[in-house]
């Protein structure tokens, strides 16, 4: 039992930096979607942990829905990156044309 709890804890710690980066970057442009996706991931982690604590491998799948939250966060990050790239390209274009006034 202790081994199961320790493994869930380690897995959660390994996933935490990725979660923080995704929720921060995705939240720059889409704060509501990122917050909702973060909640889905956290709930998925809780259900995953509770299933893993039992020692029965089939119960670990209960938290599998957390992948949906990660996919939404990836989409938010991609959207944020694309909007930032467009903003940077617009600034470069204005600078090259002499329309950018400081």
C-alpha cells in the first residue's frame, strides 16, 4: 500500500511543472478555459490517486479523463503562441514600414 501511495505522489510531482507551465501560458489569452481545464486535471489526478491507492490496476483508469483537460490546455497554449506570433509579426511590419512610433 505504501508503495502505491509513493508512486502516485512521485507521478504527480513529475507532472506538476508541465501543469503549471501549461496553465500559465494558456491562461494568458484564455483564463476561463485554462481554469476549467486545470480543474478537470486536478479532479482527474484525485480520481487517479484514489484508484491507484487500492492496488487494483483496473481502478487506475478512473482519472483518465484528465487527458481532456491537458488537451484543452495544449490548445490554449497553441492559441496564445499563435496570437503572440501575429502580434510580433505586426510589430516587425510596422517597424520596417516606419509606422511604429515610440
